[in-house]
């Protein structure tokens, strides 16, 4: 059986560091066959359309955020995992390149502002997975920003994408953690499509654009078990407020109470 771990939207430097550290420790222990980055690994805040003509356009340097993302997310992952690792194209990943093309088209031929260059995919041996990655027959992974319908329900946007594509879909973008199955057919012959939304690793307190500091997002990530017949069992892994979580009965990142009654060490680290 093949085991794939999905790295959800991180949007560094707006990430929750505990979630990322605990996830890296989990990857080291779990040793999956593959990691799929769902995209939005780096926030690339400055070239956002929301920052145009504001002071934010001159803050949060693109190169500084890229270096931060490599230092805090990608390099730690590569230090514990040397297997297949790919990242999907995403709207945040496209921000620097799109900004250059729109506001400095005379300079847009350079690849310097492509996400793969900024985050050094080549040096870190990370594959650019493009818009869609068919990781097994009947299933694809995509970031989720390519015009699919939104939904207030976790899993709903991915299910809408699955209906449109005709394959089961694993996606990020909406920062929800959910799964929906939908079957159709007749005379006992059914086809089942699955929509999976893989969660996020963001620190809500750093997302200052959120009204009232709250939103319908769920922190966590996803593990995909791919069977020998191509069957896929998605397992959603929700994270607690301290960034801890459980996979296959093992708790990662949770404080353990010592004999003196104090919390002295972390389990799974």
C-alpha cells in the first residue's frame, strides 16, 4: 500500500509554527511514500491584489518571505524526508509572477519570480506538479483556485470540482478539512466520486484580514492510502488548538504529564 501525506495551505509566514513542526516530526516518524504539497506554501503577501496602492505593497519582501518559507517549512521537511515531494501550482504561488506581468511586463520574461525559482525547487528536489496531479487512476489533486464553485460546507468545493472533472478530487485553497462522497448509477452499477479538502496550517491571529478573527476554516492535513487496485482511503487529520494530532493511534505534539504533575515533554517528537 502506498501512503501519501498532503501538506496543506501553509501561507508562511502566516503559519502556526507548532503545526508545521509537529507535522515535520510526524513525517519523520511516518516515512510516507510521497508528499503532495497542495500549494499556497508561501503567502507572498506584498504582490497581493489586496495590497495594491497601500503600504502593504512595499512591505513583506517577496525574497524574504521565500527564504523564510524555505527555512521554516521546506528545508525541515527535506531534512527528514528524501522521497518524492511535489507541490501544485496555486494562486499565492502565482502572485509574484502575475504581479510582474501586470505591472512590469518589460521584465516579465525572467523566471526569477516563478515560485519554483523563489522556493528553489531544484535545489530541494521538489517537483512542480502544475495545475493537476493524477496520483492514481480516477483521482487528481489540485490547489482549487481554478474556477471551481465555493461551498460553506467542508468538502463541498472539492465535491463540486469532482463533479465537473469526473474524477475524485483532493484540494486545498478553501482552508477547510472535509470529505464528501457522492454515488450515481443504476441497476446496481454505481460510480462514486469523492471530494477531499485537506485543511490548513495557518495561524488565525496572523490573518488580520479576517473579520472578528474567526472564519469557517479547519486546521489539519490529510493522509491518502492508495491500495494495490488504485483504491484510495483518505484520512483527515484534524489538529487541536495546540497543533497536536493523532494518526494511527499515535499522538504527535501533545504535552505529556510527568510524575510531578507537570507537562514535561511531547509525545511523537
